[in-house]
C-alpha cells in the first residue's frame, strides 16, 4: 500500500501543478470560469469522504479503493475529450469525489491493517506521500517549462496513468480485516471502555464538535499555501523567493521528522497530550509572523523561518494526534462512517482556509496574534472535549476480526 501512496501522490503532484494552466491554456476558460469550476468540483467532491466511509462499513475496503482510483483515472482521461464547460465541471467533480473517497479509505485501511501501529503506519504513509507529491511537482515543473498544449495534455495523462497504476497495486494488497459488529447479545469486552458511543456520526455531538475543531486545526495547510506567500509579498521586506523555500523546508521537515514524532501519539491518551505542545507551536508560529514586520529583510527572513519551523511542527503534531483520536472516538462497527465524517474537516479547510488567510493578512500583525491565540484555544478545547470519550486503559485499539460472511 505504501507503493500505492507513492504512485498516487505523484499523480496528485502532476495534477496540482497543471490544473489551472490546463483549463486556461488548453480548454480556453477565463479566470472566472476556472475559479467556478474548481469551487464547484471541490464542493461536489466533499461528498466523497462520508459516502466512501459509510460504504466501507458494508463492502470490501480494497474494492472501494480500486473503484475510487478507477474513477479518478476515468475522470482525468475524460477531461482530454472535451472543452465544453459543463462537461469539464462534471469530470473535474468526479475526479475530486474519487480523490476525497480515496483519502478516507486509505486512512481506514491503515486503522484496520496496522492495528496498534496505525499511527506509525500513517506517519510512514504521509512521508511517502510527501515524497511522491514532490516528485510529481518537479516533473510537472519540467514539463510546464515547455508550455505547449501537448505538454499540458501529457501531464493529465500522467495523472490518469498514476491512478490506474495505483488501482493495480491495490489489487495485490491483502484484504483489510473488517471489525466484528456488536449485537445486542454481546457481553462485555476485554478491558474498560469509555462511555457508550452513538450508533451514527451524525447523531454524535461530541464527534461532530471534534470534527469542527479539526477543520480549524488543519488551517496550517492554508498558512503555507496562501497565508505565508501573501504575507511575505505584502507585509514584509523579505525576498519574495523566500516563499517557495519555506514550502521546501516544510516538506523536508515532514519527510525527516514525521515518523520519529509518531511514537509520541501511539495511544489515544498520548495523542490527547500532544494537543498542549500543539497549542504552543501554533502560538510561537503566529507570534513570529507578527514580529516579521518589525525589522528589515534580515529580521523578516529569520522570523519567517522560525514561523515556518514552528508551524511545520504544529502540522506534524496535529497529524499524529488526529490519526489516533479520529479512530479512537469511533465505534468499531461504524469506523468507516465516522472517518468519512471526519474527512469533511479537510474539505471544509480547503474551502474556508483561503478566506481565513486573506482576512488574517489584511488585519496585519494583530491578525496573526488573534489567529495563533484562537488555534491554541481550540487545541485546549479539543483536549477537554475528547477527555471523557477516550477508551480506558490507554491503548485505544480494539481487536479487529476478519468477517467470513
């Protein structure tokens, strides 16, 4: 499955670097049309996570993963067949749906296959994914330097081939075990568990609130993609070329440190404890951004680098805590449905993140101070929210059994 992640994210890197340019220069859309297409397709794609998660509680997880990859491949290839606006939106939406579905299914696969080692598995998977995304981005940059229609089309084909290859690789992976469903006649379980959890995520207020806080804590992604570049260009004396360098620093740190850090969140209670240093990391990063306007180019460069390092640690700490808590808070028999709802947090962040970053940058240093204070408060609130729902003893991973039905 790790090879699948590498191939899949390489394709994602190709498409992320190509999408806007392809729709602009190959299909001839205006900037407004491209913006609407991306927004609508992303909005439809949001449904991919909860739909896939719910199906995963009832169907073969491997087959669903294969279907999601085939949908992505078909949608990508179909983009090459038309320049009709409505069809382009439909194909882009199908690809987005498959992408969001694949993301939550991959996380569920890790939860079911890796058992007690699921956090470490996710850390390795994320490291491999970052490498794949970087490879795809570099390949796209080289091809985009040519700037011709065949070059753009070749990148779209490359993304489709990556999805097809991922589907083929999944066929060779072992089937993920299905957690045994509890019945009314079941007696107690080994060990002491937390309070009884609702049967469905949409009626589980705690999990819904937890997902809402997750959408806010995922804003570190918008900081690197939108906030930092805008802040560097419009508010500091730092060289504009620092923005991509800080993105590279972020990627290198994740590749180098995500796996070692994962051991600090191997249990649900350890993951909850990470929310305190996570709050501190957000506060330090935001403070450094606020101070980046107080001096010349050298001061700005140093403080922005400190901010990037702190926020990258925040990103890794949150990823580690989130992988464990999102599963630990879900009942075994409805794991897929719960993780599908949790996947909405990332979709919400993708939609609202750019708006939050634009408002923060417009507010100046005070905006970053409020941003950091707000996220630190959310970390502490989330810690209190999940405290009484975590299973006891500390090891939160239920035994998974293979269904022979």
